[in-house]
C-alpha cells in the first residue's frame, strides 16, 4: 500500500462526502475535494483539512454531469499528487415524484450524477491503479441500490446501476490489487435528505414529521438516522490493506433495512 494515499472524493463539499474526506485526511491521506457550494466556505474547509491534519487538500469544481470535467478532475489529482490511489464516487442528487409526473430532465440528471459520473471517473482512474498494483474504488450507492421505494424511480434505477457497475469493475480489477465496493447507507441526515422531506410529505399527503417517522425511520429497525461518521469509517476500512479481499460487495449500513 503506497504512503501517503491520495484520494479523490466526488461531492465532498457536503454531507457524506465531506465526512469521508475528513476521515481520510485524519488518516493522513491527501485529498482532492469536489462538489458545488459557496467558494469561501469550500476554501475554508480545504484549508482546515490541511491545517488540522497536515495533508495536502485540493479542490476541483468539476460538474459530475460533464465527462470532460471528470477526466480533468482525475488528471489534476494525478498531476498534483503523482497518482490517485483511492476514488470515492459519492456525488449525488435526488428528486421525489410519482413517475407520471417525474420531470424528464430530472431523471436524466439523477442518472448522470449518481451513475454515469462513476463510470467516467473509474475509467479515468483505474488504469494507473492497475499498473501500480494497488487501488481502492468505493461507490456510495444506497439502500436504494438494493431495494426500492415509491416516487424515487430515477434514484433507485441509478443506485441499482451503481451496484452492477461495482460488481463488474471488481471482477475486471481483482487480479491487479484494485478493489471496488459499494456502500449502501440507509437514511443519513444530510442536505440531500432534508430537501426531500417536504416533497415526500406532498406526494404521500402526510406531515413532514410523519415523513421522518413513518417513511424514513420506519424501514430502519434501529429507528435512527445513520451517522455520517459511521459511513466514513466503513469507507476508510474498505481503503485499508485489511480490506484487500473485500471486492464486488454491496455493503449495507442501514440499521437493518435491507434485512426485511
Ligand atoms: P449532500 O447533498 O449533502 O451532498 C451531495 C454532494 O454532491 C455535494 O457536495 C454536492 O455539491 C455534490 N454534487 C451534486 N451534484 C453535483 C455535480 N453535478 N457535480 C459535482 N458535485 C455535485 O448529500 P449526501 O446525503 O451527503 O449524499 C452523498 C451520497 O450519498 C449521494 O450519492 C447519495 O445518493 C448517497 N446517499 C445518501 C443517503 C442519505 O440518506 N443522505 C443515503 C444513501 C446514499
């Protein structure tokens, strides 16, 4: 395992991606941040990771719907760090609507950000990993990569696709010291989840409190949201030497949801 490891985490200006980037920096890994947001806030996060953990933290604002942006993101990380050892495909968006009313451009955007971007990033990064005999690819899928919920056609389709992509890449890369796994979290209280509460309330004709209790936490037997740190710890383990035999897996971290 090279040291220090160099990681690209897509969608790491917020939520789970930021949690993973922070956990990686705490392990001494150099980080390429990516995602949208206020430029000043992103710069503050980047500088804090460097100051607190003594790593190199860079930022590239690639739009994950744009293949050329994604290629340049990986290239910039390879140039700055010398190589990319870890790729976390985390950028994601959501939209909640019944299928008859699902806006076509939203469907396409969800597939582009949540699924197709992972293909482009893996395609760009995996050659170097295979050549060096070490690499870790972690795709942030979802419990919705394994089971469905109504009103989330695009998201469920994208996340099931991510699980399939993960398995295929794992098989192609297994003999080269490169693993590829999917993490399938249940509900984590991030901006992505906060935003869907009012839409779900409208589609189901219930209150926002009922959405949290009866829609989000009801399928999670633990009856609590998953912590960002719990997902980040799993991602960190998957990138360790000890996880070298875990590949092609879709790992649930969902409070028991997928056990139903
Ligand atoms: P979030 O909204 O907090 O973060 C999403 C990140 O993706 C942000 O940094 C955002 O800027 C970035 N992003 C969105 N569109 C982008 C684009 N076109 N180009 C580049 N970056 C873009 O959401 P989150 O909950 O932290 O979600 C992170 C991942 O975890 C997503 O793939 C999501 O589907 C998955 N996930 C989330 C939950 C949950 O309950 N929060 C559960 C399962 C899976």
